[in-house]
């Protein structure tokens, strides 16, 4: 199975993100991510044997975090992988903590962790071409984060399909 941990937006946030993707698409072309697939990856594990799932769930059980707000306030493009993404000019400390806790418990349990510095982004377009100067999202998309999730990815002809396997609420939150 192919898995990763992510923040999964509710429908209103996903709708706004999808709209931003539509706007950028006019300039860059490429493939728009479907609205119901938009997410922010926290830790990418990749392919692993299904027998490791219990160990992975146990890792996430050890993570503690409090709800926080993430202000997605900019759109930009990466040339190297032709991605157009939405991001936050200020990364909340709670987000940094969530990612570093996940990386620590995953590494302890022998799962692969990303050696590169975490760069929070929601991919909106793939195979984007042409220049896209970084621009503001105004007003910013205020994303109230109450939970993180383990996602299973199934790659199909028409793009990846994702299933939320389990979601972990923040302390004091009842879910997404
Ligand atoms: P991306 O959107 O920047 O490509 C599912 O593939 C999610 O995991 C995507 O959000 C993807 O980020 C992220 N991801 C992180 N590292 C990855 C890797 N090495 N291979 C594939 N996806 C990765």
C-alpha cells in the first residue's frame, strides 16, 4: 500500500483552493487536481507492506497537537517539478511541531522520513508550464486545522485516488 500523512481540508476550503488552481491554470496550463483530492502532505511514507499498517497507526497515536489556523496566502510555481501550489507565508509553530513529531515517531519505528526541509504546500496543478509569478491569495484562505489523517493513495489512469484511512483529532477537538 502507498500511504502518507496529510491535512485534509473540509469542502469549503477545498472549494477555494480549487478556484485558485483554476485561476493559475489560465496562465500555466497543466493538470488541475480534483477538488476532492486537495491536501497538504505532512509526511510521505510511500509504498509499504500492508502488515506494517498497525505499526504506522501506533506511530500517529503518539503525536499530540492543538488545533491551529493555517492562513494559505500565496500561490507559486516550482520549475523543477512543474507544480503550482498554495502555501502559507507564515508556518504556524503547531504545524512545524506536528511534522517534526511525525518524523520522529516514524523514524523510531523504522519508516522512511523525508530528509529535505518541510515545505508546506497544497499542490493545485501538475505539469504546469510557463512562468507564474508568485502572487497573493487575497483574502487568505483561513484553514482551521482540527485533525490530521493517514491517507492511502491508489494511482489510477485518471490520476491518484485517495482514501482517508484514519484521522487523529487535535487535543480538545472532536474531528475535522
Ligand atoms: P506533491 O504534491 O508536492 O507532489 C501524494 O503523492 C502526496 O505526497 C503529494 O502531496 C506529494 O507531494 C507528496 N509527496 C511527498 N514526497 C513524495 C514522494 N517522494 N513521492 C510522491 N509523493 C510525495
